[in-house]
């Protein structure tokens, strides 16, 4: 049985003061929801406050990115050890990182190997663009991203990885995929790619999330699918009632 998983990716939203307020209120709502792994991913600037505010809440904390090197002359970057001091999770290879910051599968893989070495739970994102979707390249693209981004991971660490299938055309557009279509990609593309890397048993143990315009109104459509184990939520994770409702739906 794969435990349901819901993560809120705040992206570049909320100042330190705003984040403090939102985390306090969000935590009160989320801490009473059980049977689901809950993670908040605020901006780097708010991780320290979030760490303190979430202590003992049962709500996990994640970073939205990190560098793969241990330390050194990488101006503006944050190292795995710095993330690890405050977080249990890290989002890797989000499509916005891939599109605007040149992250390739190779870079995502380096970061994943670093997460493994420091024992951070990675949430690795894959998904096709609108062009690729319209050209019917979804399967090819997602399979390749999964295989390359997750290569060379140890079989013992592999079950810890969380994969997020996020069609790029569904992110922040209000145009979510539909449950069956997303489930088919997870079942027929992502799990077979994971099986190729780690064997069938591990492929069945890895949590795979859907992401892209998830709201409280469509969440159950995705969570009802046999191969989808939760959601990576962007916009709706900034709204207390919405995110709490999505988290509750995942728990059921
Ligand atoms: P969205 O973002 O829920 O706002 O579409 C999802 C994500 O980017 O992880």
C-alpha cells in the first residue's frame, strides 16, 4: 500500500511575514488530517520560520530546488546540506526549472544523486509540454525524462523517491488533465520506466503524484485513480481551505 502524499509548492509567492501567517493558519488545518503525508514547500527565505512553526505538527517541509554540489563558488545557490538542516524533502526538476533555468534531465539526476547521498526525500517532476502533447509525444517524452532523471539511484533509496507527473500545459492554466488520461501515463509510462530502473516491486512501491491545476473540485477525480497516489499542488496550495480540502480528499 502506498501512503497518499500531498505537497504544496508555493513557488515564488509570499514574503517572509506573509508566509509566517499562512504557515500558522495552514498548519492548524492540516495537522488534524491523518493518513496522508503532507508537505509544504515555501520559498527558501521562509524555510527557517516554517521549520520552527511546523515542529511537532506532523507536516513535512520541502525546498523547491537545490544545487547538486556540496559547497563552493556557486553564487546564489543553496547546497543539499543547507536544505537538509531544515527540510526532509526537495522538489527537483520542476517544469519551471526546466523551462526557465535550463535544467536538463542530467542536472535533475545530479541533484537526485545528491539528495540520495544526504538522505533527503526527492519529489522529481516530469511532464510533457503542450507542443509535445499535441504532437502525441507524451509517452516518449515522459518515459525518457523518468529514465534519465532517475538513473543510477540505489535500489534501497529508490522507494523513497516521489515522482510527480505534471503535464506542463496543465500547470497554472486552470486546465487540468483528466483522471483517466493522467492515470494512463503513470500506469503505462512512468511505472514501466521505474520498473526498468528498479524492478517491478519497487516500481509499485514508489508514490507517483499528479500535478497541474489541482483544486478541491477535481482532486478526487485524480485520487480515485489506481496509479495516482496524491498531488503536487501549486496555486491551490496558497489557499487554506482549498489545500486543506485537497489534503482531506487524498486521505480518503
Ligand atoms: P498549479 O501548479 O497547481 O498551480 O497548476 C502545480 C505545480 O507547478 O506543481
